[in-house]
C-alpha cells in the first residue's frame, strides 16, 4: 500500500507538466531595433527546437500520468477486494473459490509489476524533462530581434501566424 501511495504522489506532484513552451516563446515580443538582444538566430533556433522537444515530452508525461493513475486505482481496488472476507457461497465449491482467489492474486501481482515498471520509467522521463526545463529556462530567457526569430522559424519550416 505504501508503494501505491508513493506512485500516486510521484505522478500527482508532477501531473500535467505540458506547458506549451513553443507557444510561450513565440508569444514573447522581440526587442526594439535599438535594443540589445541576447539571443542570436542560431540560439533562437536551438530554443525553438528545445521547446518543441520539451512540449512533446511533456505531452507524453501527461499521457503516462493518466495510465499510472488508472493502474494505481486498479491496484487499490484489487487490494480492497483482497482485504474483504470471502463468504462461502452455496453454488460454489471451495476449489472454485480458491481458483478465483488465486486468479485475483495473480492479477494483482501483474498490476503491481506494471505499476512499478511504469512509475520507474515515469521518474526517469520526468527527471529528463525537469533537466530540460532548467536548461531551457537558463538558455532561452533572453531577448531577440524579430528578424532573427523569423530566420530561425524559416530554418525550422515553422509557419508564421
């Protein structure tokens, strides 16, 4: 049960990580022609590419969050069934009830393995995403000129809105 709580906490704390960084970057106003930009066209291109990659990874993390939460709910439900006392039913033999119990136990073990695996993968991907966000925020917060942005967008075949 403790792992279930940790899995949910891991995913819930980071739930919905997708920020749409590309849109945020493109929405920033360029500096006036007299201003001194800190990002040149090559750096802008790298930032746009990084924003696209982080947006994609954030979307995948959001999808994986849903899968993990679903699996965690199924594990919790299976555990709650396991904790309930099973009353004998006149229409079922002890052998049938034992088979049903064994089947439920095996299903719970498989769900727990799936939850363990998915949570580990999520943690690795989320760490990569967090590192990427830190690098993006460090490297891409500067100002830029409109013509440098247009040149970078052209090299990346991004349409202008």
